[in-house]
C-alpha cells in the first residue's frame, strides 16, 4: 500500500471524523449517518463558466446528484448556470459572498457576506437556503448553532477531501476518492478554485482533472453499489 493511500485511509477513519466534528468543527456535519448505501459529492468555489456546465453533464452521465457550494460574487455573473444546476436536481449551498479567508474572523463581515449571499441565492432560486460551507473550511469565531438559529442554514464540512485543488491527473483524484468511499461519506471536490488568478503551485486552477475523474468515480460508485445524492438526501 502506498503512503498516500495509507494516509487517506487514516484520515477517513470514523473515529477521527467524529473527533473532528466535536472538537474542531463545532458540531457541523462531517458525514452522513451511513445507514443507506449513499454518499454526497460536494463541489466548492463555483460556478465557473466552463467547468460547471461540463461537470453537470458528467454528473448526469454518472447518474449522480451533488451539492454545489457557490461563491456569491460568482453567482452574480453566472446566474443561469446556478439555475441550471438546481434544475438538474443538484443542491445549492452558500460559500459566502467573496470566499475571503479573513471573513470568518470578523463577525460583522461574516454576517454581511452570509446575508448577502443568502439573499442572492434565495431570490434567484425561490427557495430557502439549507447549507453553508466556510471558506477554506475555517469557521474562525463563528458558532454553527448560532448561525443555524439565525439564518436557518446548517454548516457542512466533509468526511475527506479529494485534494483535487492540487491535482493535475484525473487518476490521482479518482484514486483518492476511491480510497475514502463508504456509506455516509461527504467528498470535497471543486468546480472552480477561489483566487484562481493568484494561486501558486501546488494548487491548480484548471479543473480538467476533476472533470475527467468523474467517470472513474461514477464507475467506482456503481461497483460498490453506492448512490451519489445531495447532502439533504444523505441526512434525510
């Protein structure tokens, strides 16, 4: 077993995920109940003019449904893509308005960004927002229970990351996903990359590897008799 594969197995152990949920993630959702043969594929940082539509087609071919955590400023420029994403049966969550890392460390800025993105999405889609994912997975000073009580949105992390934000080969992405798949798993992927104009290696703004990995991920799901569903369906 390679070191990378062994590390992925260790990072996806249920006891470690449970510990993270209690001590690091403030009780936010890190995995589903695992009582049904279902997983949740989640995509962050979009929408993207090119990659998101292509990923929607790939998800259709795989018979998969996913949850997209979108950045409000990107939604303003790609409203029809968000509508189409929802029309195809996928779920939309908020990734705040700017995706700036410092947002979660300033309560006023955080609430301004969450409110703005929530209004944008609810006006666009005509339905209440359900899910929030913090930028970079950092909640800073924010308390998940307080956010849910005030805004009606639940914070969601992930059981494991595909690490596709730093991968240029689809087989690497699909292998990482395969290593962590199990009922109830929440998988982190990306249909765009925040700050794409400023990122430096090892991060990769091009999402081609993620796109090409999806057929392999779909095949792996079918081989294990696992269905890819939205977060709301995973925890229903």
